[in-house]
């Protein structure tokens, strides 16, 4: 028969009471420390992923969403995002469509944290020049928003860093009698290209 005092048995852990509890708490602390370390690693992975994210990766994830874009001159355009590439976005504003170069942006409103997969080779090649050439092929009247002014007409041709615009009234088509002048405009000066007809520019 065991004559040991029950308190002694509890204190020295003969029945494992205190030992088990000590081990339990130690194990719990280890689990919490591991979980904390895992959360820290997860947070670091999230920060690293965010650091690799480009603005174009975010807006390309929002096709179909309503965005508001602030331009360099302090104005803003808004509409449904129809298409996007690393160097431009295309919005629908009612019956009009608006092509905005990425370089003209001051801010973007309406983006969630959603991110698209990195742009592929084709998307990277579909730059602003390619988009402007598509509009030139369409031969539809457009409005160009430049720093401090707007001009309307038809894009005649697109070079490596500029375009030629035949200026005429927005409700007319390009013909000799309607053209006021032909001007060369640096592509970098273009803040937005807006269709002036209900049909809008040719899909890009």
C-alpha cells in the first residue's frame, strides 16, 4: 500500500499532474511561437508579393469595373474599364470610349487589391503606339486632350514617338475642305483620346 501523502504525490508529479501541465503549457507556448513565426513568414510573403505588383497588374484585374482616372492636368475621366495593357487603359463613358496612356495618370480610383497575372509577351507588345495606330486605321474623328487644350480631328499616321492629326470639327469626317491644318503631336503630350461618335473607336 502506498502511504505517500497525496499532496506529495501531486507536487513531485508521481501521477504526472504538475509534470503534464508543465509539459502541456510548454508545448502550447511552442505552438504559439511556431504559429507566430508562421504568421510572420506569411506576412513577409504578402509584403514581397505586393512589392512585385505593378499598377497595371491591378487595373488589368478590373476589366468590367467602374474606374475614375485622374490626369496630369488635374482633370479626370471615368467609366467602365473595357480593356487594359501595361501602357494604357480603355474606358467606356456612355456612348464614348476613352483611351488613356498610363504615363498620363496621376491617380486611379476604384481598384480593389485584386491583381492580374503578369502581362504576357503579347500584352507587353501592345503598347500605346499600337493602340494609336488602331485608331488611325479606324479613321473616326477623335478628341485629343493635351496639356492645357483639346483638339479634334482624325489621326493620319503614328510614328515611333508622335502622331499626325488632321484637325477638323468633331461632327465632320476627314476631307480636304474640312481640314483646318495637320499637326504633329508628341505621343508623350497626349493625356487622353476620346471618340467623338457614338460608335467609338475600333476595338483594340
